[in-house]
């Protein structure tokens, strides 16, 4: 099987590729993975270092907005998994242009190239943030899209383009929408690695508003298992939720991180809430569970393992923090 994975020098995509080439997905035997990545600030070649010399690995430095590159690259691949995206909400508030270009135009360019190359299968990785905020209950895959940030709006636009290519052109493409991810190799602008690396460095962490915003936390291992299951069994044109059922307020999460890092409560500073901050996300993932999906990493275990990884790998995150440490994303 020849698989093209876009945006795979980032956090989740690199985890998926490392898993593919290390046998984490037993059904993907004899897989050859081509990684296409633009290597923006969040794309880190070090994330792929463990598989760089694998005979089934090829890296291409490029942009999914480059139609000519995709025309040359796509033929011969059996499937595409699209992780390529700008993902940080706060950056989308101050500089939305890159989000529109990569998330909307890039997805369209990839879809059109896949259609022309007659790629047999494509999975598009999206987010629960396309739905906006929900006070109670959980979204189903048929819930309306009501994004509240430029980031979420561009991901919703991409999802609608994917749907249109499935309906209009018969492209065999499925969409996954996940809850908040965490785990090793996550760029330290996101809330868990930002808080962990800041606390390990002796600093104070910024908590938005009253800290009562609720998120469902999904370990990257479980997310990648869900993506691969959709790649293998998902139906064309369908959306699949990937969640964990581990809902926490940001305040509770902060308390857990303080405890895991051996830090006192005075290391937290409350900052004004960001514009349009969604109060709660929650996914109904019964559709994917019916295919055999179940999260395997308990949040307590996964969080402690993640903290340990950042504690043991300062050489990975310290250069990133010194170069660019943005505000939190929850």
C-alpha cells in the first residue's frame, strides 16, 4: 500500500506516520508512506527522525496549495490522509490569511488533484470546533456547523468542500472530527505542552477567563487508531467523530498539570478571555464505536506519560519555546 500523508511533520500526522512504520497498525503491512509537508513553524523534521531511515519512508518538502506538485506526486498512491492545516485558534484571530489559504484553498487543491489522479481513497482530518459550542449533550455527525473562530470557520469550509467532492464527483473521501488531542511531540503553543514546559521552566501559566471552559481530551494514540479505522472501513462521504469521553474544565486540567509538575497554585495567572471563546465541546462518537473503535489510553495515565516525555526531552521543546511561544489553545 502506498499512502500519502500531508502535514505529517506536525504533531498528529507525525504520530500517525511513526505508528504506521513501527507496526502500530497491524493491517498496514508493507506500507510505503510519502510525507508531504511545508515545514511551517509547527512542522518539525525532528518529529519524523525515528522513521527517517525506514525503507518505507519518503519525505517531500512542499505545499498542498501547489497544484503542479500534487499532480506529479499523487499518481500511484492508494490513499491520502490529509492532516495539513493551520490549527492554532489564537493565531487565527491575529492572522487569518494563512488559515484561509492552507485550510480552504489547500484542501480544495488537494481534492481536485486527487480527483484528477483518480486516487482510490482519501481521509480528511478535521475538528470538533466546526460545531461551535454546546451547553449540554453531545454533537452527532449531522449537527449543524456553527464555527466561532476564523480557524474553525476555515476547517468548516474545508469539510464542506470535501463533502461536495464526495457528492458531486464521487470521490471516496471520509471526514474525521476529533476532540482536543494531547501527547508527546505537540508544539508548545497548545495548552498542555505550553503549561507543562512553562511550569518545568519555572514560569507562570495563563488561564483564560474563569477556567470553566470544558474540553474532551483524546490521546494522540487513540486519535490515530480512529483515523486508521476510518481509512479502512469508513464510508464515502461520511463523517466520523473520534472522542474519549474525558471531559474536564480548563481549571481542573490546570490543577492536574500543577500537581504533575510539582508546582504551586500561585504559578497560575488569570488572563482575560479571548474573543469568541467556545464554552464546551462534546462529541457523540457512537458511529465510530460501531466499527470497533474504543479509546485505550486513560486520561490520567496519558497525561502523566505526556508530562514525563516533556520532562525527559527538553532538547526537543526548548528551541521551539525560545523561537516562538504563543498563547494557549484549549
